[in-house]
């Protein structure tokens, strides 16, 4: 049997047709591509953290329920007692778990542009992407309601704020969607720390609502820890297909330690939000650039027509890695996305962009 025949006899055609999610190599570059918090910890906190890790029993499996960490997360997020929380190896894993639990004829609905993993992980399920409104990137409520009626999706994903556009959708539209949906609505609050807005308080009002968060954007991307809150009935189903011990002991102990120092992250979040205003203003002062308002730790911006690739490459050659989204076309045509870094990193990015605009035009 030839290699190709072997592959096609073994794997689903959807898997054969897809491409792996590849992450650009940032070696030697200022890394402003992945919505990470740019700040590391002060030395005294690092020391205490290593102290906390010192007695981790690596010869034993971790607590399968990660009870201590789950309690910390519930408390810090003000998740009422009557709701359960499931932890994942990043919120990516939770998206995967949720989609794995659906019947094979189920379909998923999400706005477009949206977070790429919703589609990537929907694999063999139906997937409907509903364009956001041009200009505002808000939800097209009539189109969403129509799609709900026609496709009866088992799950609707709404990132709040949205990635890669950075905006918060209209709260009233989100609520109308939750009310109209017969299936689940996952409000993905990955960027909540920068937004001061959340649907956690709505959990009690809608049985089909799940709120998902991550510690990645807060400053703990390396730990791989996401979580989802919902009614015990819903969380119980996800828990059945969760791998045992999916949160390793180093993550459990480190996250507990880090979250007990949450004031540090709150301070860093404030710095990032203050820098976001500066970068937004500077971007919009550049001729040919339109930056879109953001409630997250990144900014989407439009470049002159058909020049995004050149501008992206030129910025990279000057030592700064951002994200080129222009190949996705549609509302993202000519668009690049920059994560907010430290003041000096943002300044380097703005200088590189200014320089590339001056040389290219
Ligand atoms: N949701 C959204 C909207 C995201 O942008 C991301 C990461 N880029 C994630 C979820 C996944 O986060 P993680 O797996 O790091 O928890």
C-alpha cells in the first residue's frame, strides 16, 4: 500500500485536509504576536515560588480534581457556589472537550473573524461562521438569530472581548443570542482582565450559558490553565471525557501560588491597559493606518491596501514579531495584530512600523 493510501485509509478526511496550528519562531525577536503578558516576576516572588515548588511530590500523580486550585479560581472569579468549574490544560483543551462531547451530526456557530481554535477543533462537526459588522466588528444580531434558527447549533462560541478584533460585543446582542439559542452558549472571556466586563453574573439566569476563562493572558501562559463555569449538569458531562490528571502538579502548585499574588498581575494589567491607549493613539496618528479600539491586550490595525505582507516582513526584519492576519481575507484583509508589550517594546514596534511605512511609500 502506498503511503498516501495508508494515510487515507487510516485518518478522517477532515484531518488529512487540515493544517497543523503552527506558531512562528520568535527567537531573537521582540515577541508581540501571542497576547502574552510581557512582564516576568520580581526576584523575591520568584524565590517564594521556587520554595513553594520545592516539596512537590513528582513521583505521585497530582490531585485529579485539582481541588485547592479549583476553590481558588472560584473564589477569585466570584463564581457562586451552585456552579461547578472544570479546569483544562489551557482553555484550548476545554474547547476540545466540549466539542468531543457533541453528537457527530451537531454543528457549531461563531462570529467571523473569531478565535481560530473554534473552527480548527470542530473538525468533523458542522461549522457556521457569521460575519461581524464591518467597521464596528459588532455582532450582526439578525444574521446570528437567523443562523441559530436555521442551523440549531449545539454550541455557539462568543469571545468577549473578541480575538482578533479586540472589541466587546454589544451586551444586549449577546443576551438575545443566549435567549434564542436552544444549545449551549460559551462566552469565552480569555481577555476579561483587560476589559472590565463579564457574563459570570449572568450564569444564574441561563441554564445554557457557560463562561470560560484562562490565566494565559493574565501572565501565566506557560502554566497552561483554563477553566469553564456552568451548571453542575453541564460540567459533569465535560468531566466525564476529561483526561485524568489533566492539570499537572507543577501547574496546580504554581497557579495557586501565583493567584495568591494576584495584586501583582492586577498592577501589570493596569500598565498594559495604559500602554494600550498610547499605542492605539500613536497607531492612528500614522498615515495609512487605522487602529481599531480594543478592550483586550492587543490591537488590530489595518494597513494600506495589499501591503500588509510587506509591512509585516519589514517589521520582523527590524526585530519585532507581530501577527499577520491579512491572508484570512474578508474583514481581516490588510490587517495586522500587535500584542501590547512593555513600553520599550511598544516603542520599538511603533518605530519599526513608522520606518517601514516611510520606506515602502
Ligand atoms: N480563547 C481566546 C479568545 C483566545 O484568544 C485564546 C488564546 N489565544 C484562547 C481562548 C486559548 O487560551 P489558552 O489555551 O492559552 O487558555
